[in-house]
């Protein structure tokens, strides 16, 4: 237990009548990229804020890098980095000035800080932007600057709250390369996201839904352990097929992917033949074959409202 | 112009306004505050000016005169004096605004009527006091001479200390230092901290080892320098353009200003912990600015206000600073003589700073 970077038990946070985080148990091993996947409002940011000691939990116990939180939060703050969801460096300071400020805030020795800033600016292709005001940087540049700021003091644990929500796919790939580089160097990373492809890259993943931890494991293990089966329906009128399958007992969720309909169904209640038969009875000719579960299926299954998960019928 | 669109914008505006509780409170609060202050507190008719009497004649008629003038309620005789030297000290320290000086030959002067029978020495550093003095000097001395005597003039002579030419800038410029500092210091600090929160910088900062004290002091100290610069600008321009003197020690002026700057910054800091947006911070700053400028004695006579308003004004930093700066710059008083005002400012600063820091959490909740 003491070997893990983060251990939380029964972590709960209430805001008035709303329970934003509800009895979450969490263990994050060191030097891992641990993902938080969840829709907006699922409690990702609130959990991260509690783990960094920015927000006091209403109930539960937290131990981060051996510090009890929130009691020992000040000691923890020297050892962690936190990259906020919104760009939180100063728009009206230059790239260099922002990093120098952070170096001083973390009480880094002057000469060491200067070398470290130079190295980070080079690593994140910001050398030629040193004198530019941070507010005038592009989305990708801001995000790289924010990461440089968050790791300036060499934290052992880095929290990133939806770090790639405002950048293009190319920047996202580069950003993730940087994250793995940090993990290889021994940094533990906790990243929240709502991008499936990013979640897939994590060593381990927790899926949060309405404040509850609904799934936890390595992405591949989560896919393999999916309780539902995936069927791919190939037909000329996927929209009509989707309407036809809506409410069919055993169908949990559907999504149209291009010309194909992806059906998530309870195992044992439906198979390819029964789906095709149901469609044929309604005059829709379709070919149905089994598909491999991906993380999106896991996510959809885990975050289904309970009523829908029970396969309740409703009018199309 | 589409009326439906116009109406939808009006409705949206009203809905937003209703949810901004502070603005909503200000809409009601500012007129209420103004009305109460102008209605109850501000009174151009000065009464109960603290005064002293130096009666060197000590005759029945001189005592009768003092009683009569006191009965007018314009002056409130607090100190009977024995020696002329005491007049100076009392005025300089700001303990009295006027001194009635009745000379030894009061009776003779009264009879002859060729020279003023007595003097009213007034503190010219306050314009309002000068006006009140003129009103008092119009008191007809003929009544003392008894019926039947022919009216002779030259009644009460006004001796205007500190501002004998009665030049307005001399009265306003020193106090203006305080008004300007109040406006900028409170507003700047209140906005500065709120801006940090509004832009999300605060969330990043509190995840670092920065302590609330470092954060607070670091944000506030630059404004001390700005405040000192403003004091210098106002006094220098006052000197060069309006020939406003600084009769006391320059060091005293700066020490008093520094303590007042701290008090204003502490107030601004406290406001910043209440406001959620920069706009709200501005509103709150304005809300504290109003009573300060109206009740401090800078604009309207302190002596004219009813007791509760005076007690309230004692809690405002500008009240004490106006007394300090007028005392030092115009009356040549030293901080040693004005220490109660300085102490009041220090207490205010400490209280506000304590309140503010207790509210600057290093957490988000």
C-alpha cells in the first residue's frame, strides 16, 4: 500500500445536496500513466483537486506519496505538479517570465532554474517564443508551456486535468509522447480525459460516472472483460435498423459508425442470427457479425443510466 | 427593430441581474446609503465645534458673552485656558477648532467700540470651521452693552490660523491625498486578487508551496510603492501650482501616508475576499468609498454630523488620515501630538488584514 503513489479509500465530496464524488476507492502505482475517463460532471476534476489537497474531502481517506491529505497537503505540494484544465499561467507575462516566476515560487536555486527552463523550452519547442506574451500563444503552445510549468520543479507525481481539451490531434500525440517520457523517467501521472484514444494509451484506467468509480483496470483487460457482446450490423439503411432494434430486449446501446451499426447487447440474450432475423421481419436486410469490444464500448456500458441498462422498452 | 428580440434581451438582462446578488444589493444599497448619509449625517450647519476659551478679562460681561456664544451651540467650550501659550498647542493638536480670546481690556474695548472687543482664533485648515466662525462673529455685541447705547461696530475679530488668506487649495489639497489614495489603493488591491481568481491563476498557485501570507503580501506590497508615488505627486503639484505648504516634517507626512496606505490596502484585500468578479470588487470598493469621502470631514463638516454618524466615521480610515494630514501639513503638528489618529489607522489595518488573511484559504472550498 505504501508502495503506491496514490491510495484513496471511500473518497467522497459533497457540494450542498450534490454528491460530486461518491465513495471512490483508488490505487495508483508509481511511474504509471493512470487515466481518469468520464463524461463532464462525473467528478474527475473534483477528485483530482482533493488528491492534490486543493479541496477537502467530505469523507474518506487519502494518502499521496506517503502524505496524509488534506492534513499534510503543504508538504505534498512541493512534490507534485498540477496542470489545470484551463490555462492558468499569466497571459500578460512572457513565456520566460512565467517559468521564472514558477521557479521562484518553488524556491528552485537560481542557476539550476535557469538551466532547467532552458532545457524545458528546448524540449517543448518554445525557445523562439521566450519573449512572447503567454496570452498570445496558440492552443498547443500554451499547453506545452503549461506542462513545462507543471514539471519545472521535477515533481514525482503529476496531475493533469483534461490537458488536451483545447489542442489539435497532432499536438495531442506530441503531448502524450512527452507524458510517456516522464513516466519512463519515474514520474507518476494521473490524467483525466474524455478522449477514448487517450484513455487507451494509459497503463491503467478508472472510469467515473456521476461521482462513482464504475470500472478500473488496464484498458485491454477492461475490453476483454466487457459483460456485453458487440455486434456489427451491415445494411443499406442503418438508421432504420437502429430504430428497429431500439427497445429490442437485450440491446444495451447502439451507435452508427459510418455505414455500419454497432450494437452492444447482453451476452446470451441476442446473437447474430436473432438480430438479423428481427431486422428481416421488419423488412430490413442486414448482415450481422461479431465485433471486438473497444474502450468506447466499455465506457458506454459502464456509464449507462441504470434504467437503460436494464433494457427497458421505450417508444422510438 | 424587432420588439420580440428587444424584449428577449431585456428579459435576459433582468434574469442575469437577479442572479448577481451583489449588484442587486448595490442597486438598493447605494441609494439607501446615500440618502441616509445626506439626510442624516451631512449637515452644512456646523454645530458643537470643539472650542476653548481664554478669558483674560474675567468680568461679569465676559462670562455672560461666553455663556451666550455657547448657547448658540456653534461652539462647544471644552477647555477653559489660563495662558495664551496654550491656544497654539490646542489648535495644532487638533483638539479644538476655535478659541475665544477675551483680552484684559475687553470692557474698555466694548465701550469704545473702535477696536474688536474680542478675538475668535480658528483652525483655518478646515474650511467649514472658517464659515462657522464667520457666522459666530456676526453675533451682535450691542446686547451686552445694554439698552440705549448706540450700536457701534467692530465686534468679534476672526483670526484665521494656518490659512489667513482663506485659500481653498490649502484646505483641499492635503485631504485630497487621502481621497486619491482611498480610490486607487482600495480598488487596485480588491481587483488584483479577484483577477487572479477569475483567470484561474489562483488554482495553479495554491497547488504550489506558496503560503497565504506570501501571496497576500506579495500582491499588496507593490501598491505601497504606487501609493507613496501618488502622495508625492499630489503634494508636489499642490506645492508648485497652488503653493500649498507642508509646515510639519516631511517624514511625518510619509509615515502617516504609509500607515494610511496600509489601512486602505488591507480594506481592499478584505473586499477581494468577498467579491467573486472584478466587477463586484469594483462595486464593493465604490460602496466603501462613498461613506469615506462623505463622512470623513474632507468634504462636509465632521462637527455637523450627529453622534452615531460620528462614531461610524471614526471607524473609517480616511477620517483619521484627513485629520493627520491637515495637522501635519497645515498646522505643523508632529506625529507625537497626533498619535491617537495614527493608532486608529494601525488598529484598522491590523483588523482588516487579519480578517482578509483568515479568508484567503489555500484551498478552493
